[in-house]
C-alpha cells in the first residue's frame, strides 16, 4: 500500500531551516508530504486564500510577527486546520502555552537549527543526523507528529460533524452505581492518536488473564480501531445496540451485542466503516453505563474525550478514569489540562489515574513520582516504547499481553490491571 500523502504549509523564514525540514520530511517512509514553503504570515495568509492544507508547520519567530501572536493570527485565518508549532530549546514554555492557544502539538528544534550554520550544512552533506540529536526533528518523529496532528483533527472533526439537536438539553444524570464488587473503568486519551484503544485493550486482556470477568467496549460514535487490532469483523456493533429504545438498553441486550474475540475476551465494537452514528444522547449514555455495570466484574470502556455531547455523563458514571498521556512535554501539558477538566466535572483525585506512554527511548525518563507531580494525579503504570511489538500484535490480531507477555509494555499493562483489580485502585502519587 503506498504511503499516504498530505499537503503541508511550512511557515519558516530561515532558508537553512526550511531546507533541513524539507529534507527530513523526504526521508520519512511511512508518509509523504507535499510541502509549500512561505517565509511570513502575510505570505501564509495569501496561500491559505488559494489552497486548503492538511497541516501547518509554523515557526513562531517570523519577520512580520513574533511569539504566540504569530499563532493567533494564523489561527484566525485557518480555522480548524491543525497547526504544529516549532520552538527552540530555550522556548519549551512557549510551546506549552501554544497548546493552550490552539496548537495541536509543538516540536523542539535541535541545537544546530535556527541559524542555518555550518554544522547542519556539513551534517546534511555527509548524510548525518547528528545535528538533530538534541531536538525532536528526526525524520520519523517529525512525520509522526504531523500525521498525528492530522489524524487527531480528523477524529475530533468526525465526532462532532453531526450536531446534537438543539432541543435535546444535556441534563445531569444521577450517578450510575455498579453492583458490589464490580467496576466501570473509563479510558480517555489526553490527545488523539496516542494509542488509548491499544492501552484499553491490553489492560482488559490482562484482567481477563487474571481470571476476571471482563467486558470491553468502544463507546464512541465514530469508527474505532479495536476491530483492526483484533482482526475481527463483528456481526453486531454499538450502532445496532443504539437502534433499540432507551428502556431496552440493559445488561441483557448489551450481552447480546458482545462478541467473543481472542481467548473469548468479550467486546462491543464501535461503528464500522459505513455505519455512522449521528450522535449518542445523554439517556443512551446513562443506559449503556448502567447495563455495562451488570454485565461483568470489570467493564473497560474506551471513551472519546472531546467532540461528543453527553460524554460527561458516561465519564461521571465511571468508578475510575484512566487518562492515557504521551510522556513528553506536550503530552504531559495536555494531560494536566485534561485532569483539570475532569476534576471540574466533579471527579475527585481518587477517581483519576494516568498511564503515561513512552513512544521513543529517552536518555533520562521521568520517574513515576515526577510524572504524578507533573500531571497532578496518581500513576497506574508507565508503558515503555513498544511500537514494533504492538504492530506485530495488531498484524496477528492478538493483544500484546498474550503475544509477548514478557515485554516491558505487557508488564506495564499487567501492573495497571492488577491495580484496577483491587479495592485500592490507585497508588498515592507521592510514593
């Protein structure tokens, strides 16, 4: 299958940096970009009047604008088009502030970037990537971040493309209490594209291996990835369940829609391609969560965080919310904001825990205590880099904890499962 091609607007006034970035993008193998390069916000605005782009890569220091004002001006012009910001090593705080201003991600330039000097020219001529070692602009990292921004935008846009009717107010519902000894656990991604479904699947599979009764559900109105991860084509999905009148959505009908997958793990899949759900109402969320609480000892629910009206009802019904975050500055900043949002909805600190995911090896990983302090919530487990084995598991349709049970990521999923399987769900973040 050929690599997908995306249109990218590069806004960078330094010719050396612009050339370097384009060379890095050409080196990526999993995706390709058609790059349009401009040097000022004025030139960018003219291009945006002529063309639509999938993503914008933006340097904040330009001849006609500087700092966050650069992002604000471009944000006004492009609307929802995802923007990934470039910052220097000394400007990481600006990168995190850019996320609050609407940027989808930020990337830190390496030590030789920013001046177009001899170092990067020499390294580029020699085919070396040493000039990037202190930044985040290696070919795979750069391409992946841009692609994640695009796919995250598509996923969020898809989930809100059909508005909820104006005459359906979101009415706060009473908490849904699970029967004694049962637990509803919601999994949320602080940002899209970070593997929340993979984490939820493997924690559910780990609980299943412990002999627990488990039901896994994708409670989202858009096409999810569980069917691809498990190589399973379900006969029934959430679409079929939601066609029922709300009073008929109960433990029995939910059980009827669960499919037996690998090792008989029970799963209720989200819509498949060609099965759109216009919206999920608050009463439907309430009925589903109540029914799930009676189906199994542990109901693991893969939930969307943004773009679905009424999702707050489902989240508030959970006994525990696991926030999946990427263990880098941008991911942790987004995670901290997500924790604040969850707590503003009435979830106490004891109900919110995080599972940080490392996508790439780093020289000095933050400790669980440092991660807990940065996020403001307890840590269930920390997942080490596992892209290769996760891809292998997906190709075989087997959860990672089953296929590679001794891998570090599998051990992290088991650790999270063991904590979720006890009454003392979350560890004290100060430990």
